[in-house]
């Protein structure tokens, strides 16, 4: 039996209506209190009482999952709590209010010192990058568990990255304390290559910090990175495999060059000197190996060539920065071709030119007050 015209009309009218009702119901369900945060709250420049309530409901809703014993619940809770911090436009005011709301969860995670709780604490803290978050991370950088220490150091680097992207919600003192903690971790774990790499990466992230609100933190990161990598380059004897130290040097030199060349930030004269020193330390490795007759054959020195290339680039820009800061001309600072010489097998030319630039009594050694045997001994 065919439907009547009236029934057909009702069907045509109610079908779209039912779709709208279902859609509205879905939207209402997804917007239940505590299940999500509106962008207006995440991006606000000043958290009002209503938004503070939204934040508290959201944190309360997900915190119980983070402290559960079910791995999937923990994963979902962490993902939910860090999601608001991932988008663009996350404000400093929101991160500060969010930290306050999360403090009870942080206390609960610290009270039960399981590895899972420590990792959860680190994961959330790094994306906040507030003073409380920095303290959470610092407290676990000397943890008894190697995996926790390693993750804490990587999260310290994420604090710097969060700060770079979303602005500083901490002070220069907080940033410098974190840099010092990374340095201490490197000194206490000097024989652990994986952890040293993590420290170098974290400090490299520190070289991107802004200087308008965080003082000399960027410069402190440059100096700490130069100390960390330079000390390993200096400690190499001519018969040791330089691969690990050179791989550290490649990344450190690249990061430091970008940092001191950034026209939107400033660095101190001490940081420029440390950058010069790191560039010289990188070049000194193949120079000492050539003199000891342990330099790799021409067809087996790709890493050496690449590291020297980044080292001489750093040396050039660091010398220019130091001259600018000292009010001196930069016209007499010339580029070098050490990496090209090594790549082409022109080892004697490399030795002569590098020794003239870095050897005892050379202009760089005299200008920056380095020991005569710093680069050539």
C-alpha cells in the first residue's frame, strides 16, 4: 500500500528534522562539561572565573585516568590533558592557570613513585613549561631509573621548545636552573653516550630561547653546550675513534651558529667566545690526527668533513659576533676552506692553514685568551 500524500509529506519534513536532532545531540554530548576546552579558553590572555571553572572540570574529568592502573586509561588521560597545549595560540595565562589546576594531580603522581607516574608527570610538565613544571622535571633528572633520567632530560629540551613556540611562562632564573641541571646530569653520566646526546639536544633547544624576557638564558645554553661538546673533543687522543664526539659537534655547531646569527635575539660576549672555542675545538680534532698520522683516508672521512664544515662556519660567525660586541671591525675576518681541503685530500694545506689560525700565538688564541695549546698540542 502506497503512503498517503500527507504521510509522505510528514516523512520528508521529519527526516531532516531527525538528522538535525541527532547532530545536535552529538554536539551536545561532545561538549559535556569536562570533556573538552574551547579555544577561547586555551587562547585567552586573561583567565576569568568561568574559564577557570572550565579548566578545573576538564582536569578533574581526566585526572583519574592518569592515576589508574590500566595502561590504556593512562594513555588516554595523558593525551587528553596534553591536547589543549598542542595547538597554536596557547596563551601563557592559560598555561599558568592550567598548572594550578593540575597541581593536585602532580602531588598524587609524586606520592606514588612508580615509573609510570614519573613518566606521566614528565610528559605533562614539558608541555606546560611553567616554574612548577620545571621543578617537576629537574627533580627527576637524577632519578635512580636510567629511563626516567633520560626522559627527564629530553623533556627539559621540550620545555625550551614549548617556550620558544608559545612564549615564556617561566623566568630566566627558571631557565638557567634547568640549563644547570642538564649540565649536572651530563657530568654525572659522562660515560653514557645516549644520555650525553640527550643533554646536548636539550641544550641545543636552549639556544633558541628568546632574550627579551629570559635574560641571558640563551647565552648560558650556548656556553653549556660548548663546554659539554668541547670537553669531549678536547679529551680525544689521536688514536681514539672520534665518531661520537664529532656527531655531537655537528649538531651543536649547527644549533650554535643559528643562535648567534639570530638577529631577533642577543648574546653575551662570553657566549660568543664559547662559540669561537667550540668551532676551534671541532677543527682541532683532524688537525691533531693529521700530525699524529691517524687521520682517516680521504675516502673514509665523510663525518670529519661534515663536522669541520659546521665548525668553520661556526668559527666565522662567532668571530664576527665577538667583534661586533667589542665594537671592532669584521672586515678582516675571512672564511676558511678547511672542509674542502680535507675532502679533496689536500691535507698539508689544511694543516698549514688550520695551524696558522689556531696554533700557539695565533690571532684567535691571543684575542680570546685561550691557552696556547688549546687547539694544537
